[in-house]
C-alpha cells in the first residue's frame, strides 16, 4: 500500500475530458507497477519454496546417515587390514633375519652363549628365590595382622558384653543410645589397621528378640560384606571366635581385609558381632618389598651379566685370537703369530702356539723346498733323457727293421729292445706331463666339442687292444650328440686310459660305455665285468704308480701314471673322476664334466655304483633299453645313419 501511495503523482487539477473516461483510465495507469512488484515477490517466494523443498527432499535421513557411517567403517577396517597385512609381510622377514642372526651368533660365539646361559640361569634363580621370599613375607605379614586382629576382637567383644550385661535401660531411646555408643567405640579409622563393625541379630532364635535393636553396621558396611560361610560358623558356635579373609570395597576400590566374628547377647537376644580389619597397609608394604625385590633382582641380573661378559671376554679373546691366527696359518700365511702378554695360562698357551706355528712353518718350508727340488729333478731328468732316448730309439728302430736278417736270439733281443724303448718313451712323456701339472703350467684349451663323437673315436682307437683281449665294447646313450666345452685332446686321453684299464682288467668280458647329460653336466661311465676291486682300492686307484696287485703283469704296457694324469686333466675342467668296484663283479669309472667351461656340477647324470649289475641314469631309468648300438670291432658294414650303430 505504501508503494501504491508513493507511485501516485500529486495533482490539484481536474482532468480534461469526460469525467467517466478520465476516472476510468487514471487508476489503471497508477495500479500497473504495484501488480508487477507483487508478481515478482510471488515468483521469488515460489523459487525460495522450491529450493526449500528440494533441500528437504535431499536431506540426510537417519538411515542414510547410518549407511554412510557403516560404509566409512568398512573402508577404514579394510585399510586397517591392508596396513596390518603389509606390516605382517614386513615383520616376517625381519623376524626371520633376527632369528637367523641370533642362531648364527649362538653357534659362532662362545662368549655370547656363556653370557646368555648365565643370564637365563640367574633369572630363573632370582625368580625362585624371589617367589619364596615374597611368599614368606606375605605369610608373616598376614599372620601378624591376623593375630593382632584376633586379640583386639577378643578384647572388644569382652568389653561390649560387659557393657550390655551391666546396662540398666528400659526405654527404647536409652537402649538405642547405649547400643550405638557401645558399637561406635569399636570403630578405629585412624590406626594403621582401620576397623569397622557389623552387628546382626541371629535369625530363628527361640526366645523373643529385642524389638528395638535388630542390626547395626559402620558407614557403608552391610551384612553382605560378611561371607555366608563365616556367618554360618558364628551362628552355630558357642563362644568360639572365627575369622576369614574378605575383599572390602573402600572408595570404589577393593582392599584386603580380615573379618573376625563372635557372639554377644543383649536383653535376651543373641547377636553376631563382626569386626572388619582393613589390611591394605600390609598389602602396600608387601607390594613395596616386592618392587624392591624386582628392581634389585634386575639390577643384580644386569650386574652379573656385565661381570660375566668381562670375565668371559678376558678368556675368550685369546681363544678367538688363536682361532683367527690358525685360520690365517691354514690359508698359507705362515708368518702369523699370537700376541703374548703376561705369564698366566693364556700367555703360556700363546707361547706354545707360536712355537708350534714356527715349527710348522719350518717343516712346511722344508717340505715345499724338497717337493720343488723333486719336481725340478723329475723335470730336468725327463728333459735330459729325451736326447739320448731319441738316439736309442732310432737305433732300436734300425735294429727292429733289420731283425729278419738276425739269428733267432738276436731277432728276439731286437724286438724286446724296441718294445721296451717304446714303453720308456711313454713313461718319459707321462713324467713330463706330470711335471707340467706339478709346476702349474698346464693350460686348458677348451672349445665346443661333441662328447659322443669323442667317445666313439676313443673306442675306435682302442679297437686293437679290445681285439687282443677278446672283449667287446658297447656304447649306450640317449642322444647322438652332446656338445661340451672341453679340451678334446685331454679328455680323449682320459677316455683312452679308462678304456685301456677296463679292457686290461675285463677278463675278456664285454666293456660297456654309458653317456648321458642333464642341464648342467655330461657323464661318461666305463663299466667292465672283470676281477673288480675293493672299496679301499678304489680310493687309491688314482695315486701315482699305485697298483692293486703288484704281481699282476701289465698287458698293455702302461706306465702307472695314466689315471693320475687323467685326474689332473679332469680337475682342469672343474669335473669329477670317480671309481667304484666290487670283487668279482668288475669296476666302473665315471667321468663328469660341466657343459660350460666355467660351469659347476651338483650331480652327475650317470650313477657311479651299478644297480643290479647295470649302470643307471640318475633319473632312475636303466640304459639297457636305450642302446644306440654295440661298438664291435670286426664289423664289415658302416654305421647306420639312423642310430649311429653298425
């Protein structure tokens, strides 16, 4: 309305024209702005109401809020579980590392074991002694407070009974005042053992009960503080006194207490009188003494541990030093010695150790010089013998070629001379090879070669010896080709030695060669079925010039150094050369080489000891069913292209 009044223009003149026209048009022009403003206000109010309605519709209801909270709780729980999982994953290896370090320390440190065992035994001893002392102190404190409580209770009950017996009261007020005053005198809240009372009438009495006095108790005490067993004992007693340990609630905390009960009578009514003694001060005394025992025990434990560590260190340190010096001496540092101080047992041990080390150094040096002189002598002699031996060999060859012109005796002498010179030449070559190994100048020339082909070549070269001995050599393998990084000259020499030994000791029976490979190594086993050898002989078969039967004549003219040289050749390849034998069942020699020159061997693909007379592969399958073919020596047909066998 104010807006309408302000929107009308002031005018004192009468409008021109008809009164009806002017009167009709003027109000319409003046009222139009007021209606527009009202419409705008209505639209604003409608928009506000619509916004309020939308907000009300989108409001969070209690169930929605609960779902949101539950979802947040699940998310937090899931995150906590993931965090615990990551922590557990990290804690597991850490615990394993700590356990491994502890066990390693336990095994390798005498001082650590001694100190730890001393601490554990001392801790157990302290626990036993502390438990015994604590129990004894607790019993003594309790018995002392119990005796004090019983004596005070007897005196108090006697005074109460005398007061009740001498009372001359007849009205209710006097009776109540007498009972209250008498019982209040029993309380003692200021002493080290506070005392309270509970005064109850014995139920189910034959004589009439005092109608004015039924039960009384100290502040905050009720008949519920008295155990039923104690009440029953007091009710059925004559004039005996009974006690029992009870928990007493004081300031919302439980205190240990002793309840002592007895009977008194007043006005013909029998009452139960219980005195409650709070012994929390005794408990505090016991706790203080236990704390002293604990702290004192821990201090003594640490002190004993420190003393043990110092004492053991003074004893173990020289031993550790001696162990370190021994390891250095074993590694070849012969000049290492122990530091000797004082004149005690440890000093004498150090002096004796140094003396022993000096003697060992002298002997080792002397043996090394002697060995060097022997190696030098063998090498020099071998080299010096080559020139005259070459001349003798040439002369022997001339005589051998002209032997048909000699008499039978001279012809036989020429043949013997030629054969023995050949044997002497082989022995000299072996000695030169051994001297190279001893001098450490042997060099490995490794190249990829086919092991199966090399075995076939060695078998072919041994054909004359096999024909002479009457033995047949059979080859068993799974694959026609096995590539190995090796020095084929040295490995062929090894195979030739193994085959010659098998043929020589095979007693004319077949000799079997097995070849197999796995992911890291190749194995070659040479098996004969001859005289065999014992386990003790198999352990020495690779020694220089060693023979199982010195009286047995050689048929192949060996020098006695073949297996020793074979062992050195295999060592250059980081391989194995092993022997097995059994009397009457033959023997087996196994060669194992890594497929790569820098490789290592964990197991051989061929078994060393035959099972049921047959060499088997490591995977447990016999090789009899995978025969590539027997290598016979009187063959007339070339090898088959499919199997590689004749």
